[in-house]
C-alpha cells in the first residue's frame, strides 16, 4: 500500500534538533512572546544562583547589534569534563536537553527552571551564543553557532577576578518573525524578579537608545504590594503571611482589600516565575480566603449557618501578591513556558499556611474583617438583583439577537472542530469579497463589517450594546455570549482575526474591536484567541519574481534583490489585492503573519483604554501633550513605540 513505510524511513532527532523542529513545544510560540522566553530562561538561571546566596547583582544588556547579554555573580558554569556523559560542563548545560544542576537539591533547593531545558533551548534557537564562566579564578569561554553547534572549543582565557556566568546570544531570525527585544517587556520581568529576590539589584541597559533602569526591593513582596495599591484607599491594611509546609513548600503572600474597587487582582509566582495562568497555589489562596471569611461571618453572626459568602464576591477589590517556592522533586509546570503551576501539593500548602494565620488576624482586626464581610454581602445582593433583571432583559433581547439574518454578512466555515476554526473580521465588502474567494472554506469564516463598530467603553446597558448591528452580529457569530454570561468553552472559533486596512480607519476599527473584546469578552483576550492580521504594504515584482514587503526597510531590500526593471504595488487597502494575493500573504497559515493580542498588565491596559477611548477628553489631551512630539516623523514614531 502507498501509505506503508519501513523502519528506514523513521527519523530520530538528535541533540537540539527537536527544539528547532518544534520550537512552540518549548517556548510556546515564535512571536515576540516566544522570543522573550529566550531571555527569561537565561535570567532565571541567574536568579536561581542569587536565590542560593551567590551574588547581589544581575546585569542585562540589550546590545546595539540586537544581541542580548545576561551576567550574574554566581558560581559560574562548571567547565571540567564529565566522564559519564563524555562532555564538559558547557556542553551539558548549553547543548544538552534535560542536562544541568537543577536536578540535585543539594545544588538548588528550589529553582525556576524545569527539566533542565532552559539554557539549551535558548542556544538552539539562536544564530550564535557566547558563554564566559568566571570560576576558580579563571575565565573559560565557548562559542556556539547555527542553533547550538560548537563554533569554538572550550578555551581558558586566563586569570580573572570576576565570578559568575556571562551569556550573550543573538536570536535566529529564521525561527522568529521579529527578533527585536522590548525594553519595557524585559523591564517588567526584571521588576518581578527583583521583588521576589529581595536584596538583589537587577540592572537593565539598552544600548540602542541609552535607556537604563535598576530594580531593587529591600522588603520584597510588601514593597511590590504597595506599588500596586498606591493612591488607592484600603478597606484593610496589607496582610503579610508566610510559612513553610511539611513538604518543604515555602509560601509568602501579601494581600488586602480596596474600598471602592471591584476588580480582583492576584499576581502569582512559582519559584520566581510569574504564573499568569494561575495554578494550584492560586486555588489554595482562594480556598483559604473563602473559608476564613465564612467562618468569621458565621461566628460573628453576620450570616446564618446555612448561608455562605460567595468567593467571587468576596474577592472583589482584592489585591494579592502570592509567591511559592517548590522543591525540585515536586515542581510541575503546565507547559514549558511555565504559565501555570501544576504541583497539587501547593494547594494545601498555601491553604493551610494562610488559614492558620488569617483566622487570628481577623479576630484581632474586627473592623477590617466586618467591613470585608459586609461589602461581600452587599455585592451578593446587588448581583442577585442584577441577575434577576438580566434574566428578564435576556428574554426580551434573545429574539432580537437570534432573529438576525446573517446570511448576507457571515460566510461560515463547514468544520465543527471549533478549535481549528478561524473567524476573519474584515473591513468592508470589497476586502470581504476577496477574503471569501481566498479562504479555506472548511476552517475559515469571513465576517465583513459595514461601518465602524460602536465604542463600547462605558457602555454597560445591554440594549445599547445590542442596538449596534455590528456588535450584535459579533456576539451572535462568536457564540459564547458576553459580559457575565460569556463562556469561553462555547466559542465557535479558535482564532478571531481582525483584518483591516493599514490606514487610520483600519487602526481605529482595530481599536474599537479590541475595546469591545476587552470590555465585554475579556476571557477571549486572556486565553489568547484574538489576533491581528498583518497584510503586506508593498509588492515588488519583475517578470515572474515577486517579493511582499511589510515595511520600508523590507521594501528597499526587495528593490535591491530584484534589481533593474522592478515595479512596486503599494497596498493602501485589502481590497486592492486580488483574492489569491490576499490569501497567499495574509490568510494561509503557513505564510501569513499574525500578531497575537494578550493582556500583559490588566491594570495598565484598563487605564490605557480609559485614556484613549473613554469620555475624559481632558485626560486624553494631557496624555497626548506629555507623550507625543509632533515636530518630526522620527520623534512621533519613537514616542509611540516607547509607549507600547
């Protein structure tokens, strides 16, 4: 049979080849998020050394040539020869998956790395990497190129007074769609690390712009909590609890409740890694808070024995910074990118640590405890009343939404495998027509917009929301509801892709759609289902040869590559492409470029949405005057890029 194959056709990937073949398995993606995971892996190694008491300074430098360097004051990478592995220490750490010292708890009691793949993955996905180990008074050096291959044997560079490890690498532009490091993204990561590694200073320098910033916390989490609650009135003072479980899991948490705030903000870490998707340690915190306040409310007759405080209502106004340090033999992350802690023992460790001390705190701080309980009870009543009203409204509005005739707008896809389906939200009928012809009809649906969607900032009334046909159509098409009724499991599309023209109107439509998703379908953004399509700006061609360009730099390179007789198409709108060009450049998964939209800091995101799309025009004017210089194009570009 044609589909039969023999053992000779089976392929075994050796060394670092698996990483280059499937980078997403190791760093999550090959976009800017994945790019910066290369940095985190090297920084995390430096932090692990500092947490073991080796060194008080960590230096991170973004160099002019686009490479990045991390230098610590740790023990230095071992350079001697391992007879069992037949490799030196550099080769084990930087060329071998699942190799290193993190498996020995005598060397690292608790570390952020997992399975020993971090440094080797960074090497595998780099054009080159250079490593210095300052150890035993000597400087040992090794260079790797082209995805981790040995470019120079281990060299003794002579005596040194330095101590630690210095790693410099340049990411592979054949792997990543963009290899530009973000100062702000790295700064936030180092700020996180500084608060968790109190007493250690992190130094960040960007040679491209001259920007530099230091991060240092004397009191760690307590200072970090104060930074996130500055200028906000507290319903309670900050509560600091720490302890160690029988399994050896160290728990530290600083939390409190704000007075006139109804958002829940839990920033969690596991072994120095920010766990944006939570995990068992966060579940333990929520359980402890609910149990302690329920016990207090019952004992003090704030509620009856058969009643209970709702955990979601209780956590409205909560700000919590949670850090756990898990011994290596218990450490489990879900995914190499470490977004979620999978160590089940962490649930009980956090729960017991907090419950054992919070109960005493509440008894000793009666006004604060009563205030939180009463706020929770009031919120439960408000929610119950609002839910009853919403049920009545939904019955009236259900027929309105379900009664839409979408056949002249939505071009659906045929697949019922929702995880593979893609919804393209397209600007205008012209682009919509090209997209319909160029799509994969099995997995790709097209929804053309007729006009701009409503600005949904400050819009909470369901009638006003559904009164806009574009918004109502989006809600109906995505299929998961909106606001408190939104259920991420019910979405009809694994990817919701905004595809608009590369002009002011297109950018405005993008902003309005993203604002709608943020205000009324936030889980869609939080779980990474929203993308922005990146159509090319130019087509350079001569004869049968053509090159698509996404910026002016690529345009100049394409002109030089094609040479004499080239011609240029400037695409001012998607409708200017024929359907096969749009499909080839912007819709086919193997060739297109997509920007994934995610929420990095919800508090900052909310603030920016209110500035740019809220009703306070004076605040918007002040921001523009203080942040944008309109005198030259270069200054405008620089300032906007910095604010991102």
